[in-house]
C-alpha cells in the first residue's frame, strides 16, 4: 500500500491517510478482505506517530471502509464499490460548491468560473 504524506499540506496527516486509502479502495487497488499494514508497520514506513495511523484506521472503520479484527489486523470491508464511488462524488460536489461560492464572492461571473474550470481541465 503506497501512502504519500505531504507535510506542507494544510490537510492533517490522518486525513491524508484516510483519503488515500479510500481512493485505493474505490479504484480497486485495495480489494475487499485485503489486509492493511499494521498500525506499527505503517507508522514506521511513514515515519509518523502510531496514534496518527490509529486515528486514520478508526475513521476508516467508522465510515465502513475497513474492519478491524482484534489480534488479526485491519481489512478492507466488504462494500459496494458503487456506494463508495457515490460517496466520493458527493465529496467532490461539496468541494466544487465551495469553489463556486468563493469565486462568486470574489466577483467572478458563472461564465468566468466555467472558463476557468475548462482551462484547468485541459491542463
């Protein structure tokens, strides 16, 4: 499992881990019943606190992405990939809404926002 931590990001490290593990599950890189690295192993690999990894795993479990079996480890939960993809789409929609609100509050017209979006999509 390849997780990349960006220390200069505004996003907390545990959220970066949660986001990347969700992406790996949604895209099918991690499949149901795949075992995740132990909290200790992942914390050593990423050179971060085991508590941070534990918090990430707890969040993933709370959201239904993984299941932890005491003494055996954490596994990708049996879930419907379409439901996971739909959750991801909702997150993207919420982010886009924030961008639109910010753009409008800065005086950009809807047409300017569309043009900017198209420019970014081309890049």
